C-alpha cells in the first residue's frame, strides 16, 4: 500500500466523521484520527486492496470482549473500521521507560480481563494451526548457520507437539503484546487484535519477544523466567506450555521474516534462550 490519500468524502459521510488527521501507516492500512458526530475523537482505519485479512475477526473479538479491557469498535465495513481513540501511553512506552515488570503486570491484567467469563463462540474464527503454516513450510538456505538450523528444528517439533495437544481452546486476541495495549480513562485496553481460535496459553506467547526497543532485556533468561512465573500463575496456565508457546511463536516470527527461505535472523539468541528456559524450567 502506498501513499497517504485522504479518506474519501463517501467514507467520512458513511461514518459521520470530520477533521481527519494522518496518524500512521501499516502494511495494509492507513490510520487517521477523526472526530465523530458526538464530538469525540476516534481512529479510522482504511484498508488497501488486500483488505482487512485477519484483522476482520480481530474486530469481532474486540467487540465481544469485556469492554473494560478492549478498545471499542464503533463500526466496520469491508474497507474500513472506526475504533476508539486510546490516549495512551502504551505498555511498550512503560517498559521502554524502565518499568518492565510493572508493564508485565498490567499486561497480565488486560489478558485476564479479555478472557473473563465464558469464552466467545468459536465459529468463524481461523485456527491457530493454520497460523503456523509458515513455520512448517519453511526452507533453510544452504548457508543457514548451524545453531539457527538446530534451534528452528527444535522449535518446529515443539510447535507440532503443542498444536496436536491443545487444551482450553477459545477465541484469542491473537497478537497481544505491549504496544497493542494503550491506556484509556477506564484503564489499559487492547487493540489491533487478529482473532483466532487456539490454546489459551498462546495468548501471552508473543509478549515474551516484545516490546521493541528493549532487546537486551528481552533476551535475558532471568526476564523470560520471571515473566513465565508471573503470567502462568496469574493467567492460570501451565508454565512449561507457556514457555514452549513463546519459543514456538518466536520461531514463527522468524519464519515470517524469512519469506520462506531462512539463512540468518537477529532473534536467534532469543529463540535459543526461550528453548533453554522451556527445557530447564523444572530444574
């Protein structure tokens, strides 16, 4: 998607919006802050030719989640979504300011809030198994470094075992991490959901690798084990499986970045430490 074209007059009229101001651009959408008819600010997300993709079910997840921990979804149509403007800061900002464990505690609160009560119906959501296709289809280049080759093989085997033995499957946010959680007047709220069905433990897997800007801290085995202890106890999931999902998700992200053919990746040290923590968690 290229350019930052103004939202069309038709689109603004459809949602009764005014005063669009450019906010951000992603691979599939342009984001604008806008003013609703009631005078409140909101975010208009306008999608390109690729459409919403997995975010379509993400809006469904957020709309059905407890509203105290999810950004409000005001309206959608196939090419756009109108969602709540969250003033911030994000939990990523909190962690980058040196408050990593307080941010982790707040993230746990959001995850627990999103999954409070009975699970949403699962019909129509894509399956977590499908999300891992890139990892299982990945080809290793001839020059792929031996340590990365071994780590990816171990993570792929771990992912296969996890996916074949899933427990407590339910709709998930699917991309819950520090920079997808921002503060609102009522507390921290999640946004940018992907929406999928899978094991509840997977909900926290990606947050082990983030936020960006804290790479040295993220790779620390002490931090990995501290997060595993905090989140497994607070979220009510098995600590070993949580660490295994974290390693599997790290490998999946590496596979996505490789675009199908892997030779090297900067997250190898993190993947190696996640695998080591998972293998030695009971020691």
